[in-house]
């Protein structure tokens, strides 16, 4: 039987995760203010600019997963793929997915930007936070909700808005770096159709599980997608 950690340790973990996300929010606000992701900028160049800004704002920052900036048709590619570098154009859509580590705690944060007047791309950028909020509301409304059930609800919400899910999951565990070691079974660490366990649980070390809700929504016909992620159960 797992031993439950002291309550003050859990309070420290919650504070650390929330503080990490607050720093990620501040970083992304500055990215937008400085126009680091913009037409005429290559994806790799934009990624390096954001990395340098994170170091400027918070000191040398490690990242628990590869830094991702994708634009145009590259926004369809799932995390595992590495599409060729591409320059953002004047009527494009682009997203950023960064996983900085602050004070040993992971942040996982993603946002999408649109350039030009394409109404469908602008609609996707509006739908992403709306569907995120609806997914979070479903999580909050059902204390026993499973990964399978939350994935199905996100899939339903996306389809209702005219989008499909571009990856095999809709989120994952987050915590002390690296979160992958918290659970042995991969399906139990993700919000996925294979995870029929409750999301509100403790891990094998007795720690409360905390989750990221991750949305990668795509339009396969028009060949673009968008991305949005942050903490599901905290902040």
C-alpha cells in the first residue's frame, strides 16, 4: 500500500506547479508583446527566441520536452514528428508548445496565434480556450471521471465545433521533473481512451496526481491545426 506523503509536501507541490504555470503565462505574454512568433520568422528561429527570452526572464531554463513551434501544415504534425523548419507567412496559423522546468517543477503550456484574416483559423483560436474550459468543467463536475471519459468528452466537444483531435491523447500527468517516471503504465499517465482509471487518484508513491489538459485540434481538409494546454486540476 502506498504511503501518503505529509500534507505539507502536497501543499508545496501544488504551490510549485501553480508557480511554474504562472511563470509560463508571464513568458508567453512577453512572447506575444515582443512579437517573437510572427510572419517572416522561421519556426526554429522563433523557438530559439523564446528559449532566450525564458533565460532572460527566469535564468537558464531547462525544458522537459523538446521545444515546439509549428506553423501552416506543420500544425497537423503530432508531437512525435519533426517536420522540416518552415517560415511563418502573412496568412498563417502557428502554435507554441513549451515545457520549461522552474524550481524542479514542470510547466506545460501551449498557445496558438493567427496572422491574416482567415475566418476558420480565427474561429479555431477562439474555440480552443472555450473547449478547454468545457473539458475542465466536465472534470470538475464528475469526481470519478476517468481518462477515457474525459477524452470522449473532449472529442465530442471538438467534433461539435467542427474539429478533430490531432493526437492520441488529451493530456497527461505533470509534477516533479520528469513526470514520465511517476507511473509505470503509459496509458494510466495520459487522458486517453485506454485509461479507464479515475483521474483523481494517487500515484505509486502516494502523491496526488495532477494533470495537464492538452488540446491539439485539426482541420484535415484545410490542412491546419491549433494547440492549447495548461493545468487541468490546479490554477
